[in-house]
């Protein structure tokens, strides 16, 4: 009899625990932000310019625009042939769209230095393009890819500059492999505190197609959950765990008609590329930004315009190129995490053109990278080749900042 009573008590306890866990899960979901941001919530706060001089091993000319902002400073990846990182102090923003009225960043706090050839584990896969940076616990974590990985077999991507305050002298650990490979190895952004328990990670890492060898990319913006503590402890492992929350492939793309032959594709074409994504604090929005084109005229390959062929994919109408956004409901990402929805089935609740200042006549000055600064609440975006006032061979980006209304 006593044994039977003991078993009944144990069963009651177990069921009580299960019910409590389910209730907590529902309570956690109800406590998460539900507001979905719109593009009109992004308010231009101001901008600043970068100098075109060479500092150390590179300059800001011909940069790809990868940035990482933390309060008063910005880590910046220079000329795309160098893949060197510098740290600039951020000057006072000027609320103007005139180049001549912008403040310039001064001589950098830390001159440009190349980290890729200093990794302790070497660089056996010849990674040659830095595509993401994140400052975390005094270390600078970066993602890099090989620009033209023809076999599409690279596994390594991630490095850590152990002392972000001394990037030229610090040891560089890596390279590490992310589960998700190139599909995961791009931008890095912090998960807001209110979302960390539900998603189960500290950061989002993501990437997209838009570069060579589309089969290795996510054919649409991706989001992989990652705990950067895996990279900042002494017991680092060579393969870093990630969890795919949003992701696509050539067989399961965000949109199927990548050439937009039927002129009905307003989501994703061969010209689309996302350069940054982050969960907006206080909302349920995972916001991704980049460029897109061919939505009106369609996409061709090496089409001639005025007798000049384009280098690869290009729109039938040269003006059919835009800075673009794709906004996703983070609650859909939770459904993916719970196994209730495939990562490739998620669709943005809003997408379209993002009108950014400092455009040149006749061509698109594209979004190169971005960084949400938790200290100021500003989203900083690099606008590539936007400063054409410094001479024929000088074209550093302009950095614009947006405040997000709540």
C-alpha cells in the first residue's frame, strides 16, 4: 500500500512539473513583444563621413562597408582587397544630406590591420572577405568567407581578435566552423534581452546569396541562433553550434523566379543581397537590409547597356536597382525553433525599397553593412561609394544613422 501511494505521489509530481513547464512556456510567449515595426518607424538622425587617407594597412576607399558600432566608436573594414579593420571615433552626427556639411571622422583610434593572415590555426581555406563583426566581452568576433569558393566546400568562417582594444597586436584565434557554413557566416547582431530565453542564444548570425556560387548561399536572408560564449571561453571547440531559424537554398529559395521573367517577383531575385539583420528591441521584428533589383524590368545575364556589358546579373532597366528591406516576425522564428515550421517556409510580413540619402545620379550607392548600437538606440548603415567629393580615386562610404520610433 505504501509503495502504491509513493508511485501515485511521484506520478502526480511529474505531471505537475510538465504542466508547470508548459504554463511557463505560454507565459514566456505572452510576455514577448508583439509589435511589428514598419519602415516608416526608421527616422533619419544624421550622418558622418570617413576620410580617404591610408592608415596602416588600408583605407576606407573601395570598402565593402562592414561596420560594428559600440557607443562612441566604430570598427570598420577597409578596402575590399585588404580586408583590414580599423577603429574610428564617431564624430557628432549632422542632420543633413549635403556632403559638404558632414563632420569627418578623425585619424582612427586603431589603424587598419589585417587579421585573416594572423589566425593561430592558419587560413587553409583561403578566406578573403570579412562579412561580419561583433564586439563581445572585449573581443572582436568576425565572420569571413572565400569570395569565390567554386566547389562550395568551405567549412571555416569565424575568427576572434582576443583583445579588441589592441587589434594589431592581439592574438587572433580561429578559424572556427559554424553549423550552417556559408549560409550562416555573415552579419552578427545581439539578441535583445527580452528574446534571449525564448530563442536560446545571445546573437544572430546570418548571410544571403548575392555573391558568386549561389548554391552555397541562403537564397534569401538567413538567421542562425548562436551563443558567442562558445567563442570567448578557454574551452573553445572548432565547430560552433548554431540553430537555424530562417534560411533558404537554391532548391528552396525565398522566391522561385529569380530572373523575374513574369514580372511578379517583388521579394528576391538574382540581384538581391542582404547585408545585415537584427531583432529590433521592444518589437517582434527581425529586420534585414540590403539591395535588390529587377522587380520591374526583370533580370538578365551580362546584358549590354549603352554598349557596355554588365559583369554578371543585371536588371533589364539599369535604374531598376534599389536599397531594400525585408521584415520578419520573430514569432515565426520561434515556430521554426519548436519544429512547427520549416526555416524555408517563413516569409517576410513587409518588404520593399528603402530610400537612403547620399545617392549619386545614375547609379545606386548600396547598403554595405549596418550595426545596431544598443547604447544610443541608433541603427548605423554604411552607404557605399557615397562620397564622390574627394577626388577621382577616392570613394569612402558615408555612414548614416536612423532612430527607430517606438
